[in-house]
């Protein structure tokens, strides 16, 4: 599907709708299970585009809830915008 003037494609819209379930943030892997994504590369490219377009913000998390170091992973959060 060809993008027109920075408009969202249907997959990006479904990412945003699913992200609303996680007001404190979500992981790409977590969202891939909700959306039943077969190829995570597609999801992560879309997440990066949504961040570049200003719909999402992200940060790298390197510790878990207990404070122990874990492999770095990116936490995404939907920005306060109206779509």
C-alpha cells in the first residue's frame, strides 16, 4: 500500500488502537502477540515510522521490575494526540 502525504496505513492505525490498551507503555513483542504479527520486522518498522511521525515515543529499558539488569529492550508509549 502506498502512503499518501504521511497518512497512516491500516496496519499503523491498528497499532495505535492496540497501544491505547497500554497507557504506561508496551514492548514490541507484547504488541506483536496482540496483533498476531507473523513477521516482527514489519511491526518494528511501523513502530519506528510512527515514532518519526510523532505518534509514539520510546525509551530503552535495561532493568526489570526487581531492579536487576536484563537485556535492553525498547518501551513504546502512545503520545497524547487525537487521531
